[in-house]
C-alpha cells in the first residue's frame, strides 16, 4: 500500500491490504509445509526403501473434493485388480474342468 493510498484513500483499503497480506502469508506457509511433507516422504523412501516407505505417485490432495476423487480412483483400481484376479482364477479352474471334460464355470 502506498503512502498516498494510506493517507488519502479509503480507510477500508488498509484493512483489505492487511487481509491480503495474511492470505499470502498463509498460502506461503502452506506451500512450505507441503514442501517439507514431500521432502520427508522422499527421505523416508531413501532411508527405508521404496517397499516400506513408497514415494507418492501423485500430489497430496489439498481439498476434500480432490481427496474424495483420489479415494474413488483408488477404489476403482482395487476393484479392477480384484476383478482381474477373479477372472484369472476362474480361467484356471475352467482349464482344470476342461481337462476332465466337465462343465465350465462363469
């Protein structure tokens, strides 16, 4: 805020500048915290190995909407993996029954 705006401008303008500063400060603090979180995850991955402490494949969700979308994607992936495992299992069982000349499953 310039001196001219402070002395000759609207008094509420100073309040707006102060609020904007707080928002910028909080945003910077959030960015630095997030950077520290990523650093901690990378350090854990380097020290403990990627099996025990894997580095995230995608950014940390910042909002509830992003978190829910990520959970939904993870659930869909788990469902697809389960379906593929069940299809593989059914296929192996069908092959055993085909050898014996019995009816197919599924």
